């Protein structure tokens, strides 16, 4: 059998092991340590805009801490983009709150500002003001942040940016994850850079980041004994994982450039295929890291599932787009606002292998498998 081609596998450089070895040599193996501090500073320098960062065990943990700081409690409602990974919505349930899902628009595949406004107006008419809005930069493509922030300001609702897939992406020259009250990053093994597992919380208010660090280290009070006045969490990143992250931050620009090259390559070789279109930057305002290259297949005889199964038969991993959250059994009964755009995208959409460590031979295998179908 041919060797496996993964959708998006970790891509290590030369420096990661040096940082990890330093952690071992200095015995900084326990959670926290100098690499965690350094990694946070590295991220802050990359994001700019005067932001502060807390390195955590996952992006999900970061989102949970953001909801806690926004005062989300049992019975509250939180608006969430429907087309996303479940980790965007699960922390709402952690708090005993209720997700309200909003559809995508067709330009960026992210939250539709018009549907967002409709959702908020309807919740207000029912006597309920949502406590937060969670918008996602899907597959690295920035959402329509100007329009979304305008709606949020109109109704005085804070925005959380789930930029788990969008490190290195920008909107109007500004880093994804720096527009909202909080931003979320992920360094899971399949992301554009990785710490094996990990994430980060981003905010412009340094005190909010200090409080997030406090909550993430079991909310231990300043006392010589273990004393706790708040419920805390074991959410901080380890010094070893942060060492990997410091090495990865040094090659982030290279990783973004390579993913964009792969996206352009797919564009060129599939240009002649009937019914195949791509998620593309709507204008010069949008700069995507193209974490994953995604296509829509609208062909009379070939479906996205035909392509996925053909690739699978050749030991090549591909994946349908995220199944919208309002269609997931775990969120059955939650309110949804939109025109079905996310459902259509899910029915026709496919993620192609996009890892920055793919070779020319790997890409040729993917392309040959797809172009050899009966177009």
C-alpha cells in the first residue's frame, strides 16, 4: 500500500528539540517555567496590537476561561457560529449555558452578520439578551469582522474570536484573534504550528490575562498553604510543550507561506475541473493562512464523497467540511438562525491534504487521484 498522506500533520523544524532539551537539562519538566513565559511573549510579538497572552493546555480551555470572565452562567444564552468544530460550542455547555447557532455566509463561510442581527433581535423579543458572541475564522479565513463588530456594538454584546485555525491570518492587516474582547488560539497537532496539545487566550486587557492564569492554575490564593476562594482549573501549558511552541513560532511565516503555495497549486491544477470551486479570499482585506485548502463539488455525477472515498482508497486522508452544530445530536433543540448556507457547504465541501510538510510527490498523488475520476 502507498504511504499515508495526512490531511495536516505536525511539521517540526530544527529548534524545537533544542528548547525541549533545555527544559530537560534544567529540570523544568513540571507545568510552567521559562519556556511558557517566552512562548507567550513570542505570540504577543507576532499578534501585535498591544495584546496579552496566556498559554494554556488547549484552545477549548481558553474559550472556557473567556466565557467565565464574561460572566456566562447557567441558563444564559451564547451565540455561536454553527459551522465549526464542536470545541467552539462545548464550553458554552460547560457553564450550563445555552448555545444559539447562527449560519454562515458564502463569501468566507463564517458567521453571517445579517443572520447574527436577526438572531439577536429575536432573542431580545423573547426577553433574552445573549451574553457573548463566538465567531470562528474557519480554515484560516478571517470572518467579516467589521460587520460582526458593528452588530455586536449595536446590541452591546462582547465578541470572542475563535482563531484556533487562523494563526498567521489577518483582516485589514490586523491579526486574527485581536479584534474581540477575547481571542482563542489552538496548537493542536494538526494546526499550522503545534505544541503537541495546547492553546492560548488573547486579550487587550492585561488584568484579564492575569486572572485567566490564576484560574488556570487551580485558582490558588496568595497564601503559604493551599487556599482557594474560587473554583480553578488545571489549564496551564507545560514548559516542555511551550519549548516546542517556541521553536514552531520561529517557522510560522514559512509554514503560512507553504500552505498558501499548496492552496495556489490546487487552484491551478483543478481550474479545468467542472463544478469545483474553492474557498478564496473575498478581497485584499483578507489574508488567510489557508490552514486547510477546501473545495466545493457541484457536479452532476461526482460528489465530494466520491472524491473522499477515491482518496481514501489510495491511503490519502481528506475530510468533509465541519458538520454544522445545529445538526449535531448533542445540540438538538438549540435555536438556529440562517438560510441553510452551512448545510449546503457541508453537503458539497471537502478538505484536501494541506500540510506544510507535503512533498511534490505527495501533491501529485492527490491531484492524480482526483483528476483521474470521470469528470
